């Protein structure tokens, strides 16, 4: 048979040969890790981008130790920064009192919250302390300072609620003849180094016929005061707890919960301060959310879990949305309205929202395949516990939180519908930028839940002291889906199981196994389904890493046991 017979098929045969060789045979070249990555145990940190990205895995104690070793300098700097910010703002107050008094009071408050942390979360914080000690610079961090940092947002909500309750009591004692006055707790909480946060956030989710390919998209705008110091130390954390669902959190150094983020099933978080009289020292909501995300596969599961818990620290409106895969496009988004002793939930276009009335008129704006929240509640029992947006009995529609944030989101969603534009990441980002507070917009996130991707923007202080709000900054892409591939040595067999947690996780990867400083095996793996077993013999202590096929991005790292 002549060579002319095969000429039309040469390119196809060559491609097939390369593909088979690529999949079936290990590569021979030695592997070099990206220079921007620092590793420790099963964790690593990449500081090459605008925001450091920390990857931690294993037990809570192990994840904490990796956190402390790899990012302990950022954690310590963030704690000291918050203290210095307060000293600079009110130097006269600090002039007459020793630093030790402020430290004692701050840690006393940290102790109050520490006692409400579940054991697993305490283990994580203790791990951070141990890891920081093992760094070459041997950083010392106090557990109550970490508890305080993880509770600071809740503390502000609680203290504001205390202030309002005192004002209500004074008004009652005056029998309503005088205007209600709000006593100031500002100076007392300066002792604790609590920044004067105000919070006017917003969040929405959309899915189904409203969106590109029916995928889920969500925003989370955090309108906290800027220039207070938090914006100096943003940190993206990817948690891969053993036996649990991986989580990506866009947070700040030292925080161990989910300030903003999603899990591997595409369940994401939006949160707004709900301004409630109903307050309680409790587990901070960021910690609760991470614990729930480690188990939940749908937004409905998270909502039901909050209903079972029945309380949080202060008035808070959440929106949780999921990828739509397991919820089958139904009840993809949920609003959870929570306070110290009460929790209510709504799914998208819930008939219960029509019961949100003031003077007999409906103030809610429910939509098909979307849900939105600002800082007032739809549940009428919760509304009676609220003082924000003309609460508890006034009309929220006259307030900026309603017109600019809640209605602002709804109007833009409707406008896209009228124009025949499906909402995707660019449209969600546009809504996020346009509804964020013009002055005091600390942190914004946009989620592509179905694709397991995030975009994050954080406010920035320029060298001349000018503050660029988060909505003015680039929204930085966090490809969470690329890290939803997990390797694990299969016990006594020594084989390696590689699992894909999401349909958008990589299928073609590079597996590298090292023993000591030597690469003992390196091969390309094709993960066609949700998992595959690689016939690689490992020993306890071997380092197992997964990279993209170019070897330029570390996707997963673990140690054989």
C-alpha cells in the first residue's frame, strides 16, 4: 500500500499518537515548582498576584498550622495595624492609658467569643499560633487576639444594638416627650481597637432564564468604612479540610471563616447588616458559614441549617445561592434573615415576601429566578426587631438602603430583562459596581456559581492617602474551579486517588510525587469522570502535587500518610 493512501490521515494519526503518549506515559523531565509559591506541609501560598492566595488542607489543626506558618506575618501585621489605626484616630484617649489596658480589654472581649467557638474552629486558631511560632521569624500571636479579629464584625453589630437598646430605654423613661438619643459607646470601644465600621451592604443572585446558559451568578458588596486598615491585608483562602467540601473564602489575614466566598458545590454567600435590637454573644456568622459550607450541597440546605440553629450574633440578612445542578434550577437562591433569637428564610419569588407590608402596602419586590437583599427585613417578626431603614414601623421605601441598594439591584435586573440581555459575570459586576456605596466600599465579590469562579475587589489606600473604593478597583479573577481537584494516597495500597469536585475542574493534569528532594514519579493524568486511581507506589511522607499540564500552576498538594 503506497504512502499516498495514508497522506490524508497523517495529521489525525500524529495527533492520536501524541494524545496516547501524553495520557499513558510519564514525562521524563525534572519538575520545577513556580518560583512565586512557598510551601509548608500540605499547604502553600502564592503572593505573586494583587491578593495573596493561601491553600490549606488536612485537619483543622493542620490547616491552622499551615495558615500560621505561611501567612503568620500578614496575620500579625493585621492585628497590629488595627490597633495603630485607632491610636492615630484618637491619640488623646491613648495618651492617658497604658497599652496593656487596651490589650487586656480587647482580649477579654476575644475570650467572650472564644467560648462560643466550636472546638474544631478553636483547633484551627491554635494551629495558626503553632505555625506562626515555627516560622523562621518565630511570630507570637495570642489566641484571644485572633478570636477578637474573627468576631470584630459581629462585635460592631452587637455594640450598635446595645446603643440602640439604651436609647430605646431612655426614650421610654422620658415617656416619648423627648427625641430618642443614642448614647455613644465609641470611646469605650476605642479601648478595644474596634474601628468605627458602618455597614450598608447589598447582595443579589440570579439564575435560570435570566442568566447566560441558565447559570447562577451572585454578588456580595461589603460597604464597610475604608481607610480603617483592613484593606491593607486581603487574603484569599482555599480550605480543603479532610473529608469535607472544599471552600474558597475572600477574606482578610487572620480571619478563619467565610467573609465572602463559595464551596465546591457552588453554594455562595452574600451578607448585609440587618440593624436589629435582638443581639447575642454567639458564634460569629463567618465561622458558622464555613462550617455549614463544609457540609452543604445546596442553598436550601444552608437555609434549613440556619433555621435549626435559630440565632446569630446581630441582625443579619444573608443570601445563599447554589449552582442549580442539585436544586434542578428550582429554589436556587435563599434569603436568610437572622438575629440573636430568631431566624426566617425565603426562597426566590417566595409568596411570603408579599406579606412584607407597611401601611398596608407591599414594599418587597419579588422576582422570578432572582432574589435580593439590603439592610431591612421582609419577615414581619424580624422587622419588629429592627431599627434600620426606618424600622421597626416606618416605611423603608423612603431610605437610601431601599432606593439605592435593594431597589437599585432589582431595577437593574429588570432593565436587563427588558433589553433582552442575559445576566453573566460582566452584568453582575456592573450591578455590583453601580449599587456599592460611593464612600465606604471595602470589599466586593462576584460569583459564577455554576462555573465555581469568583472575582474579588478590595479598597486600596494610595501613597498620598487617597482611598480608592472597591468598586473603583479591578475585580480580580479567582479560578476556584482549577483547584477543585484533590489527590489522596490510598492508605496501605500506596496508590493515589484523584478526585474532581466539580464539572468545571480540570480533567488533564500533571501528577508529581517527591520523596525528600527527589522527584520519584511524574506523569500526566486524564480524570475523565469524577475520580481516577493512579498506579503510583507511595510511602508515608511522600509529597503528592497536582499541576496544570504546563506545570505553571500548583493545583493541589498533600502528603502521603
